[in-house]
């Protein structure tokens, strides 16, 4: 759902420039720490309580600030220097996670303490992630966006979701506070790397207006752009259904699949394995097939993901389902991110992205809020069955719309009924 920015050794990414290399390096560092914490945090909550509602609420409180503050944060992302904003926010994140690590070490990490840390991190994310999401189109050319996004996604999936989670689970077993201490350190290191970015041009606001007026401008732009509007609404519902099940995945893996802490760490890397495949093929698929075809396929695969997890009783079934989901998620993400980056003017990127993220992460928050009660009332597979039904309805509704011609930045090739691009040089406007 959100890429932070971090890396230790810098390996040159040819052709995209020094600033992108630095951003890519910082992303890697960030995702090392985040991936470690992503596995350790649910294990920490599950070690404090077995109640699926309380486990789900731990996810909800970190997503709640997106509903409360995302629109306001977008205004400040467009008004302030984005690079400096990310640096300050990453330092604050490091402090919050560092305090949480100390609380875990001193054995005082109660549910209220965990919730408080999660909420503060969520507040920081509304600023940091909104700002960091605007950097890639600021440091690479429009025609290089698919390649740049693929490399950023590759780092995220390879490190955050594949390599780091098993390490995080192992570190948690060794010393519960250790993964959070490492996460805090990577936030600070990422801030140092981002501070070295130079020569980034950021469009200044045409005029200083009220916060309400600036929010309104971003909301109107998104709502009047039919492709971005539909993607926002679809992603909101997709995240409701996804997080409804994934918020209690730690209990699902233990009670349904019979996995221990190490097994859980390996399970959550399954989707990352698929995502790595998706990242490698996404640019080629985007060049060969229409956005329409790729988005439609994604809706079907996501629906089947929930059915597969609801039916699975062993890791040998759940694992392949998550691998297939990972392939889909990286392709769907590459299409939607590139569409948004190309379409939104630089001076509006923070505000439009804040609206987009309010829908996306707001959906995650609602899913986290719903997943625990559904699991308590209907059993551990209940959230997956409910999600499958909602996704089937969404697929039916969005299918026809995603059959239209899609554009990024007023440019996308005409699409035939079979979903292929027969005239790659021709361009049509999305909003008429």
C-alpha cells in the first residue's frame, strides 16, 4: 500500500540519473527496516493478545490518520520543499519507532502503547508518503516512468516483502525489540540519503490561498478526471477487501495453516515472490497490452485470491495463491501509478495524491476495522469469503468502465475490443 524511502550500498541504476540512483538507494534502506518491522509488528501484537478485533485494530490505528489528515497533508506537500519534508518526517518516524523499541525491550509495550505508536507513525506517513510519492516524476522523464517505477517496485517487493520479513520474524524470536531498533535506524539513514538530493525543480503554487481552497482544487481535479476517479474508487474497495483478511493474517497462518512465527515470516514473502515476477514483466505488458486489459485481469485475480485463501487449509495451497496475487498486485500497481504520475500536473501532485491516498488507505483502514469482527463472528476464513463477494460485485461494476480508452497525461494508445494496442503512435484524450 505505500513506499517509504531508503539503502546501504548504492548500485548504479544506469540511465535514470544521479537523483534517481540516490532515491532508489534510499528506498532500499527504507524497505529493509520496514520489511523487518512488517513481520515483527503483527507477531508483537499477537504475543500481547489473541483477540482478532484487537489485532485488526492495530492495523486500523495506523491507517486512521490517512482518513483524518491526508487532504491537509497534500496541501503542505505542494507548499513546502518536498525533499526537506521527507527528511524531517523520516527523522520523526525514527524517533517514534525507537521509543517503541525501548518499550518492547523494557516489556511495557501494552496494547495502548502499540496503538499510540501506530497512530503517530500514520500521521507521519500522511506527509512523508504523500511527499515521497511525488519524487519519482520529479527526477525522471515521463517516458522513463514505467522503467523507474518498475525498479522502485522491484526494491519494495524484493526487500520489503521478500527478503526482510523472514529476517524480521527471526530477529523477533531472538530479541523482540531488535527489529524495531533496526527499523528506527533505517529511517534516520534514509533521511540522510534524501538530504543529498540536489537540483530538483518543484513547481511553486500560483498563489497562496486557504487550506480549504487548496484541498478543493485537488479534489475537483481528481473527480473530474474519469480514469483517476475510477481507479481511486476501485482501489478503495480493493483495499477494504484485502486488508479485511490480511489484518488477521497472523492468526490465519497460526490457527488455519498451523504455522509458527518463522512460518508466518515465510508465508508473507510468498506474495513478494510473485511480485518480483510481476515487476519484471510489468513494463513489457504495459507496452504490449492496454491498461484496460491489465486492470480487468487484475480485478479477476484479486477476486480469486480471496476465494483461494478461504478454501486453503495448508500452506501448500495458500502459498501459491499469494504468489499469484503478488504477480497481479505489482502489475496493477504499475499501471495505476504510471497513469496517475503522467496525468497529474506537478503543482497539484501533492493534493491529488493526498485525495487518491485518502481513498486507498482509507479503504485499508475500513478493512482493518471490519476484518477482526467478521473473523470473531464467522470464523477465521470469514473475512476472505466476505471480500470475495465484494470483489465480485466490484469486478462486475468496473468491468465496462475499464473497457474504455485509458490515458496517462492525456496520452494513451487507442484500444481495440481485444484489449491490444494496434496504433501505438496514436493518442487520445481520456476526458472529453
